[in-house]
């Protein structure tokens, strides 16, 4: 079984160590009324700035590893994410899983490929 990543917790439970670093992105959320007017001037109506997202990628997982990862997010509208910064400080966020992608490689032997989780701050 893979090792656990104790720098990224979901509801106080560590995720499995992803194949690559956790990708962090930040995006502004704009109102539907944002956009360009007839003169071409952009009008932005910001609802929130710098909403964080974390992308976790796994090339190959066993059935046990896949089941563990799904147990962290399944059936939850939102959950607590705790992320350690490089200086060791813990940052807590309320988040949800905005996207899950998986390829079932071989159901008979329980191999799951290309699991991708996108965790987004609420």
C-alpha cells in the first residue's frame, strides 16, 4: 500500500501520497453580470478572490487504495481540508470534491488507473 501524506488531510485523515506534487491553483469567482460592455471595457464584479483548488493524481491504485481514497470524500457535501505550508503551519479550509476521474483498468484483479481528484475550497 502507498504511504500516507500527512501534509494533506481530509477530515483529519491523510490522503495517500500522490504520484506527483499536489497542484495548487487559485481562481477568482465573478458574478454572471461581469463582462465587457458595448465599448469593449471589462467590468468585473468579484464575488470571491483566490479560491483555492488542489489537484491530486494517482497513476495506479489497488482496490483497497481506491476504496480508501473514495471513503474520504464519498457522501459528503463538504469536508475539512488541512494543508501544511512549507513553514509547517496548518491551514484549514472547508472544501468539496469538484471533480473525480478514474479508469478501471482491470476489475477482476482490482487495478484502478488515472485517479484524479479536484478538491475546491467552498
